[in-house]
């Protein structure tokens, strides 16, 4: 049986209880508890997930990893300390935080001053430490930061990188009528060409996720098929990974519909390629998800 892994899901509590930030997408009272996600996963045949906090307040994710070993891997959102912008030693800050909870990746929207080379970035010590220790860079960089990423993957070819949401560079977000993020004009031709060139770096991977926020059409978001197929052609299924982006699309179009978006966009995948996109890549990046006994138990409860 195919062991499906959700490669990118958010869980969070109310702002007053967790200290997370408040945003039109995450008003103070909005929550996405891990138990809700587990119920949706069970209904969709998803056995494990990679959890991402909405900001640097990560106690909800850390608690989920502790309470459900083997079911979840975690991504930490970088703070100024880890990025070298606070005066603290960024490597010491990274490992002090990791001693508190065992995240396997770090998400950031900043790599340095785009007017200066990556070799001048205060984040470089952290990035080198991540590469040496097998931690994954969870990249969600705005357009002006993409050049630094292009330099980084040449300078640190051993660093594993995941491009969030089809490699889209976030800009001008609005919140739609379903309380989901929405972006217009997400894939200008030059961006697609740059994303294809990044495939030359063997450590770069792409999340097949976020279509609901990037498409001008309804599910299955056929206007994105050309972009997804172009990325699949250059990265191969071994470097693609499906993610839901829960909770934003979990009501519309519905969590259970989200794994099927892979089949709709990539109908020519063979069984091995489909298994890789829907779980194998995530398990390769996060060894803690390789506990198939727990996955099978979870699928039965």
C-alpha cells in the first residue's frame, strides 16, 4: 500500500495562548490543531506529515512531534538569531534551538542583502552548519532574494533545499473569501526559467503545493499544469514532493482532494514516480518519517 506523506502542513494555536503573530490570514482566534489534521489525514489515506509553524512561535509543532513520534517531522521558521542578524552566534543559536525540539529543516524568506554576494551573508554560518548536519533549507524567498539562492546552491552544493509551493516567490498576498492566501501573476516566464535552471543543483527539491493560491482556475488548477510539468521534466519525481498547505485549502477544495492534484497535473507518472512524489521524497529528506510500523498503525486508527 502506498504510504502517503503530506510534505507541508501548518498547525497552530490561538495567538493569546501560543504567542504567535496576528495577520489577516491568522486572526487571533484562528486555530489549526494537530488533532484536526490527523483526522483529515486519516480520511485521505495520509499516514505522516511535515509540520510547519506559521512563524517563529513553534511550541505547537514541537509538542506534536513529541506526542506523535514517527508521524511527523518538523520545520522551524528562522529567527534573527539563526540568520546572524541579532549579534548572537548563528550556529550556536541554531543548535540551542534544535536541542529544544528536533526539527529537520529551517524555513526562511531571507538569505542576505541582495546587493551583496552570498559569501557576505550573516546567515552563511548557519547554512554551512545545516549542510554539514543534513538539515534542509525550506525556501520561501521573495523575488529579490532568488539571486542569493542561485549563488548559495553553487557555493554549498551539498545543502538540500526545498522550494516551497512550486518555487513561487511570494509577493502581494491577499486573503480570499475562504480565508486562504491568494497571489496574482505568480509565474512570469523568467521565474519559470530560473526555477528550471536551479534543477542543475542536485540538492534542490520542489514542493507540489499551493495550487489553490496560485491558480486563476478551480481545482484541479489546470492553468498550472504547464508549470508543474516543466518542473517535473527537469527535477524528476525523485525531487518533487506533494504537500497540502493545510489548513488553508482543507475546506475548499477539501483536504481529501489535494493528493489527487498530483495525478491530475502529472498523469504520465509511473507507479514508482507517483510513490516518490506522494511520500518517498519526504521520507528521504526526513528519516524520522521512515517508521512504517507507526504509519500502518496510524492508518488503522
